[in-house]
C-alpha cells in the first residue's frame, strides 16, 4: 500500500514539475517616470524580434510597461535592447536579460526622471533562464529553481502534514515579503524571495552588477539622477503599479 502511495505521489509530482525548453516565458518590466508630458514609443529588441508600445506619459506619474514572450535560453549570448523614442531624441540601453535582477541606472536622459528595468519569469516558470515549469497547487509549490516543495504551512515527504504537525514554520525568518516553504523530506524551512531579493532570509536587494548607461542617438544629451534609486522602495514601486492598468508591449515584427 505504501509503495502504491509513493508511486501515486511521484506521478503527481511529475505532472506538476518539469524541466523543458523555454517557450517565451521571460517577462520584461519597465517602470518609468517623466518630468514633463511626453508621447513616447518603447521598442524592445531581442533575438532579432521587436516589441513595441506607445504611451503618453503624464508629468511626475510613474508608468509600468510589461513586455512578455521572451525566450531566455540564449540570454548568455544575446543582448536585449530597449529604445525610447520621443519627438526630440532617441535613447537606447543594452543588457543581457536574466531572471531576477533589477538593472541599475544612475543617470537618465531628460525628460525622463525615474526608470527601473526588471526581468522575471511568467507565472509557473522558474529558474535562472525561466526554463523550469512548476504548477503550484493546493499544498505544493516550487522553490526559486523550480524544484518541488511544500507550500507555506505544509510539510512532510508528501506535503500532507499541516498546522501543529509542522512546528518548523514557527522559526521562519523571511524578510521583505519572502514566503516560507518546506523542502520535501527536510525538517527545516527556506525562503522563497520576491523578484529583486536574495539571501537566506531575502535580506538583500539584488542589483545587476554592471550599471547601465543610456546612449542618445540624436539631440542634446542632458541627464538627471535617477529618482528611483532608493533600493528599499524599488520593489514596492513595481508591486504598486503592477496592480494598476498596465501597458503590454506587442511583438510587431521580425527583423530577419
């Protein structure tokens, strides 16, 4: 009987967790603010394909743009380019896209006064290049790499224990919105960190190691300090404006 239960449990795991080639599971988020009203076009180019959206930015009002459908399996080889057009200038920044980091930019070309760029995985996708599919349901969840684990409040080899049967959750010390979970067959807990945070207790904010610089294609290059530089506030900004109506970029052309 126990062997039958074990077999059924592992069949359930296989149906919920799998590692397969990425299928457009990467997401790029751009949080931007302008100091003056401007009608701007945003073009994101990656793997010879472009995504485009236009947006009328109100002065001193952050706007969240979300571009979906990126295959990050070649993120170590391919660069991503973000270009912002308005009626005066065209400004571009280039970087390698990988899951989790918030890209660091010190100076911004006017009229833009605040900007952050963040990569993350689509829902139910995990891993450094969003390559692992994990279907979270009921008492199961995934860790940051897409490995099977028990959801918060559940424990045991089959994740069926809960409540007072899982006293280990009393010692959970996750910070910054991290969620406590229990790895399978371990009598301990770990933290699943929100995008942008890392560390055993999600205590560190992860910033891309190399600072990004904008290149102005034409027009005068006037810059101002990036007002979205308070690391403690960046993740909260993404979360706040993620709940508001958003602009989703559409793939419009293949450059090949």
